[in-house]
C-alpha cells in the first residue's frame, strides 16, 4: 500500500457540498484532497436539477450551467373527490396494469400556483465547475477514487488497482445519501425515499415546475421540471412493501402524455435515494464533519438539497480552517452548532409535517391532507403539537 502525499483535509465526495468544503480549506492554504468515486464527477445526476435563484450570487457560482429560468411552481392534487365517497382510494397495490394506474391518475384536479424563482441547471456541468474551482483554490481533485477502509487514523483509498493511505487531520463526509464515510464509522442508516426519473421531450417549453400529488406516490410526489425542449419527469415514493417505483413512474408518464404535457420517447433514466429522516443527531464525529445528503440535510418533504449542500459544505470548510488556525474553535462543535442554528427549526417543522402526512396517507380526504402537509399551501405553516393521549393537532 502506497502512502499519499500528506494532506491535512480529506474530502470524500465531489458534489456541491464536498467541492465547497475543499475550496474553503484549500483557499486557506491547507493541503486538501478531494476524492469522488465516480469516473466523471457529477455524472450521472441524481436530482431534478432545480436550484433557487439566490445561490448563484450568494456563492459566486458561474451561470454557465443554467439551462432556463423558472418562475413558479404549479401543484396539482389528482385525487380530489372524483372517486365516489363509498369507493376506496386506489393504491399502487390495487393496480395490476400500468394503464389501470394511469387511468386512476386521470381524476379531476385541484391546481395552485406558488412563486418559486429559480433555475433549471445542467447538474453535471454545475458539479464539475465547483470541482474545478476547488482545484483552482489549491485542492487536489481525484475522480474514480474510492474510500475502501478506515484503520485507526489512516483512511485507505483505491484508484483502479492502486491502494493508498492518507492520515488527515480532518475529514469531510460529503458522499451522499449512502455515505461510505458514515458506514465505515458505523453510524446508523438514514431513512430514504426511492426516486426514479426519466428525461423526456416536452410538447412545448414552459417556465414553471409542476408537482403532482396522488395516492400512488406514497409519501412523496410526482414532478415535471422543464429543461428547454425537454423535462425531468420523476416520482419519489416510500419503500413500503409492494412499492413499484418504476411502474408508478411509467403510469405517470403515460398520464402526462395523455394530458399533452410530454411527447413519447425517453432520453435518459436515473434513480437514487432521497434522505427523509432529517439531520443526523450530530453532524460530526471526532474529526469527521458530515455535509449535504450525508448529513441528512435534505428537506424531508420536498427532497430539495442543493442549497443545504452548498451552505453546509462552505461552513464545514470555514470551521476546519478556523480550527487549524491559531487558537481556533473545535471544528466539529462549531459546525454542528451553526448548522442547527441555520436549519434546525425548518427541518424540525418539515419532519413533523412528513410524519403527519405519511401516517395519514390512506385517509379518505386526500386533498385536505395535501393542503395541510405540502409546502405550496397555507396549511403547511400550521404547527403540529403532539399530545400524549390525544395524538397530533394542527395549530395556526
């Protein structure tokens, strides 16, 4: 086993969180190694590729990855009350055929529009430009490099047939929902949704995202996020017994074709896991700091995570740089405290809403449930208070 050149900071995962952290520590003059298991950083993307407008100015990110502007989000509740009150609502398990599920999706809809300024991006280019910036700041960036073991203070890496070890002072775990860093440290698994997605041609370009709520999207939703002449179309569902995410997606695609929203054809497919259990109790363990999806900072209701990844990666790098300077504070404690201050209340509320939503998914009035638990509606803002004997109540 070879010994790598000394590095004070090892960053595992070259997504937005990892590249931001590496850029921060490298710009402080700290020897930084940024590794990624993928052969090509950023590819394939595992997200719908929407980001809020503010992140480009806030983090001085190049706009070259922007595909188009988004103005608002349109939310459609597909169940409403078109199914007669004496009939049971359809579920994935009830549908033995894709056409049957597509028909069940075609019930009269309730729609609302919510301002949601942002951009659709080329996520591969976005991630690669952030990695390039980390390299320009002085970080060593290595793709196709995997973390394969942690032995004491040594972190063992494999690039092809070559196995090497480093002994960093700090490690940043930014390696996604199924974090290898967390696994080697024997931290508990997070709870996930299954996300499956296809890129398809649109009938006509549009400047808004579309969210669809239906019982078959158990604990999640369907989406259409436009990208010029095409769109990312996907569904996120809980991995319950009998769940068939690809079958549900195929039915959703057929529904969208019948509605003349998309054309026939598939340009790409992708799948991934979306953390929905909220932040880890501690975002650090000794000299290891967790960022982005690896930290559980994905929004438990919407699955959004790019903004949190950028913010957490940036502050992790700042915390490490401060700790390594003379008389600096402990990096892990400072980072954990700041992330809880920044995201704590939002995540706590979203987790409560997710629990409220998923435990009532089969209730008769599905539209009312959506209006109480989805972010586009005023009901989402109502607090949930748990009573020991009376269960949960909504409070304004």
